C-alpha cells in the first residue's frame, strides 16, 4: 500500500520555556492557525495514522472488520483517506494540540526559504 506524500521542509526556531508547567498543559487558547499551517496539520495527521498503522502491522496486527485484540485485527488499518471522518478528526485534534503548543512556546514554523 503506497501513499503519496508532499514534502514540506519546515524550520522551527527555539524559544525560552517560560510557560512550561509540569502539572498543566501548555496554554494554547490564544493560538490561531493559518491556512498554511492547517494544511501541514492534515499532512501530520495522515503521517501520525501511518506511523500508528505501521507499528501495529509490525507487531502482527492486520485489518479486520471489527477490533479484536486477541486476534490482532483492527478496522482502521487502512490508508488515512479510507478512515471514517471521526477518526481523521481524532488525528487532526492531536496534531493541532501539538502544533499550537509548539507555537505557544514561542517557536516559529515556516517553510524553508521563507524565514
């Protein structure tokens, strides 16, 4: 199963970790993501699913119409495009949280050559 990928080089610059706390998530409510970053989020969500699926298959899991932990079958061991929208949204939500945290910490995300 081959999935086409778009390569987007990204540079991330380091901040000072002033708003880090060991017992609370990083505050990200004030972070607004641009359309360009949302495109990146979609690529990261697909990549996160691909990593998850690859690890499962490496561990002996295979596609099955219903989840079966003993038989190692899972209905979401399919290409990202074939996932139900609610599963894609789960992956997007996790990535959006991470990207917002990166930006909240003061890092800058930009395409190569646009810094």
